[in-house]
C-alpha cells in the first residue's frame, strides 16, 4: 500500500475552542490504483490529502495513523517526512497560485525539486519540465519557463503544477481538484496523461474531486466524505448503480441527466 490512513481525527484550535475537522477517516491507496475522494466543499478532502504529507494546520491535534510510502506521517522525524515529500509522494494543490512563489520564474519553481533534491543538472531539469509541459498541453515553453505566475491564467498554472508534481516520478500522487480549473478538452488530455504515467510507473493516485460522475468514470474505487467523515466506500463501477449510503445517493441523484430529446416543433408540424 502506498497510503494507509486509519481512524484519523484532526482538530484545530479556534477562538471558540477546538474544532474537529476530520472524524475517524480511514482510507487506502495501492500501487497502480486510482482512488477517488469525493464530497461537497468543506467536507475535509483537502485536509485529508494534506495530512498524508503531514501538512497540518498550526496547532492542530491529531490521532490515528497516516502511513505514506511506508513512513509514518504521525510518528516519524522531520527528515523522513521531507524525504517522503520530495522523493516519494507529490501533491497537486487545489490553489496553484497559493503554492507558487509570485516573485520566482515558473522555470525555477517547476524545476526546484529536481535540481535541489534530486541533483539533476539545471539544463536537464528544464528539458524534463519542458517535455511534461508539452504533454499537459502547454506550448511556447521557453517563454513559459521565464514567466512569472501572475502572467499565466489559472488553467495554465494548474498545468504547470501538474507537470512539476509529475517531474519527480512520484510513487503516490495526491491530486486535489487537479483538473477542476481546466476546460473539458484539456481535462481529458491531462487525465489521459495521468493514466498513462500511472500504468508505466505503477503510480497510485488519490484523486480528489467534488464531481461524483468524474470520480466514478475515472477511478477504481471511490470514498465519499461528508462533515469530516468517510460515509461511503465503493467500487467506482457500482456507485451509481447501488449507492448504498443515502448521502451518496443524494449526490448521484444531483448529477444532471440529459432529458430525452423533445420533438422539434418544426419537425412535429411537417
Ligand atoms: N487551518 C484551518 N483552520 C480552521 N479550519 C480549517 C482549517 N483548514 C480547513 N478548515 C476547515 O475544515 C473543513 C474542511 O476543509 P477542507 O479539507 O479544505 O475541505 P474540502 O477540501 O473538502 O473542501 C472546512 O470547514 C474548513 O473551513
Ligand atoms: Mg479542498
């Protein structure tokens, strides 16, 4: 298993006292598997994924176990956690603008881990990133590498951080709404790329989305979260057929269905 979270509880201090954000979350991701984590906004999806890299809010208290690529994110020392973050598991954050340094060029940010952690020569790192840029549908690579984050659209930044995450060939990819800001065509291209890399490298993916339909179509298994708890866990193939949990059923029922085509007035008249 690449990720095993068991009975994870997490609370943060607030002026009104501790606020529990995660309640007994249990989930796992195996090698080569795509696992969906679905739920409405505020249900705790991002907090769960961040906990897999011990990126928890200041002052948070935590119980349970989080084992990422064989290392405990609760008990192990900071050096081990750093190794997991830089070499084994990569996260695509929901808000690329918040994670990219606004005063650094895209090329420096995107190649940082390859150069400083993996010891890849700068020119080689740029080449690797440039080819990943092309794969996620970004062209004009030279200009892009010299650009600053504010010069790029949200969709372009999202693709930059996807390429940067994939550049270290992670065993585990935590994709937090990674394709939500992209148009459908680009989304399909990026998902196809993820799928291909996943097959080649046996990469495990935790695929976070608010879109149950996308999760059902793209993932092997799906966990459904609500109010900090996992309320359902199913094979993706059965989630629409047999939504055992009432909340999953409500989510499934909320997916808009295409109505049967009404006969056109002109056709009806002729
Ligand atoms: N650092 C924090 N301090 C206080 N509350 C937080 C913090 N981080 C997240 N939360 C709250 O925890 C809940 C879950 O957030 P999050 O994991 O981002 O949900 P999701 O990704 O499913 O939208 C939300 O209500 C959010 O406001
Ligand atoms: Mg989120």
